[in-house]
C-alpha cells in the first residue's frame, strides 16, 4: 500500500488502520453510509429533475396549442387520446412524432427547441393511465 504522510508524520493508512482496529463497527457503518447514501441523494435529485421536466412539458403542451387537438391534458379530441401514450409508445417514437409529425399532425422541429421536445417527451412518457 502506498503511504501518504499527513501533518505530524502519521500516514493516512496508519491513521485509518488505528481507527478501524479500535472502532470496527463505526467504520463499517460509515462505509455503508458512504456507499449507499450518495445514490439515494442522486436518486432524489434525478426525481426532482424529472418532476421539473414533466411540469415544463405540461406548460409547453398548453402554450403551443397541443390541447386544441389532443384535448385538455391530452385526453383526446380531434387528435388521439394521449392519456396512456407512455404505455403504448416508446420515448423514441414519441420524440419522432413530435419532431417530424405524422398523419394530420405537423412536425414541431422548427418550432420547439431540443430541450422543449425532451420535456414534452418526458411528460408524455409518464402518461400511463390505466386502459379503459
């Protein structure tokens, strides 16, 4: 093992070894905390980002007139019901439909930014209402 000297001539390895010898359960507990907590914090941060993206997607859906054809909250109207689109279509297919369009839906690649399209895809991906 490499030895790294710290102030007072004590190596990090020596210091950690002494703590482990005296307090093995504390070391096990701290190791567990350091191994598992960062992923929990990252998971919570990722979840918060998804919630924010879904909200932005909802706002884009309203602001760009999607409701005129797809109905309020995507519940259907002149265009297909999107209330369970996340169950039926992949993210890739949803993105393609928004970007290129199809059937009577125009493409929005020239209207929406990549970030706006991503937010819409995330919002629609979570549209997973139970089948009627």
